C-alpha cells in the first residue's frame, strides 16, 4: 500500500515537473523598488522569461525588515512559481524576532546565492582621517565619545560594525537609522563619525569628497573604487563584510522543479552580460548550488549570532 502511494506521489511530481512552467513566475523582493536586489531579480527574471517562454513578475513587498515579503512567500503554494529574494536580515530576524509569521528553518529551501555587495568604511571628512590605521588610532583614543551609524538596529551594517569593533579592539556608540540615506546624511554632516555601508551607496559620496572612504571589506579591491584598499591591505588584518542576496523557494517544492530553478538561475547569473551589469553596481555574482548556498547561510548565521551575543543587540 505504501509503495503504491509513493508511486502515485512520484507520478504527480514528475507530471508537475514535465509541465513546469506553464504560468507566470513571481519573484518577491522584500524591499522598495529601485534597489540593487531588484536589479538582480530583474536580470534573473529576464533570463528565465526568455528561457522558459513564460512571464516573470517582480513583486516588491517591503517592510518589517523583509518579514512581510517572506511571509507572503511562505503562504504561497509550494509549486516553484513564487520565489523569494532573501538577504542577511532573513537570518538576523530569525535570531532577534520571537514571533515571525513563518518558520525560517522549515518553510524555505535554498536555491542559490545570487550576488553580494561589499561594505565600505566611510567617515566624516571633517575628522581629517585618510586611512584605516589613523582611524583606528583615533577610535581607540576617543572611545565612546565617537559614534557610528547603521541603516537599522540589527541590520547587517550594524552587526558588521560590531564585528569590526571586536576584530580591531576599539569601541564606539551605535546610532541606528531607518535606512541608508538618513544614516549617510548624518555621517556627511558630522553628527556621527563613521559607517559601514554598501559599496553602491558609498561610491558617489566618496568620489565627490562628501565622505572619506578608508577601506573596502572584501577579499580584493573593487573596480568601482580602485584606489580604496581592502581592510587587509590597509591594516594587515583581514575583515570581510557584505550585503548579499540569494533566492529561496517554498519547502515542499517538487525536487525536479527545485533542480530546474537552481540550474537555470545559475545560468542567468553566469551570463557575462548579467555579471557585467551587476558589477557596474559594485556587485559580485555567484550562482551557487543549493547546498553551497545552505553552507554559506550557516556561516553567515553563525557570524551574526556571535555579533548579537557580544553586542547585546535586541529589537526594540
């Protein structure tokens, strides 16, 4: 009897995969329109639409630190027609929020790590600091009389700066803002002295001299700010931090459909025109396997858990 039921389920799954996709695919982006995650999602969507001859709809569902978008996908059928663009906040929320409208450990499965954008250390130009070593000397001397901005309490920028402080043994006061623009405005005005921000946001302000860029938290220099050293080059100590975007699908999606999505989205991210387009925004592209993405998220989750623990971060 069990064998017959299993055979029937396999037949249904194979039939669904054979017909997939036969209607529009939706990619939910949990941010406002116009951001880098949407650019990445549209590049992937354009490729899927061309490869599979079905429309791909980008849906922006901002709010709740990405929880609104995640909840919408968690309530959709597990049929491979609704994808979710996740980021660091997806992992951080699981550790800071006790009552999420979904179970991050059970409701989603990884498809691929899509792209990342390294963080850049920027400071108020009025400090007269032009390199990382001088910044560290001043920060260690002045301590909590100095402050740093982030684009939200519990954000990747906040926890990254906490890891930065621990790695380099200095202290500063955290000042959270509701988004990057407000935070950067106050760093430019000197109300706060420093910030780790996404490369894309930093480039125009550093090039114009409104912010002083000290180092990029990446393994290598970025072509968008080629004169900016990595943390390791600037100090001798390696420090890597980034905003990243991946793609998840509902747990329970038929294995063959999951495989098709992973393979075709990886093809999109390996296309040279897609890589060039995202590199122009300061983003590296990946297109990993689901298992590689799962391992990456485990490592990132552990890093954030460490930062939350020693910083005492709580959602207020």
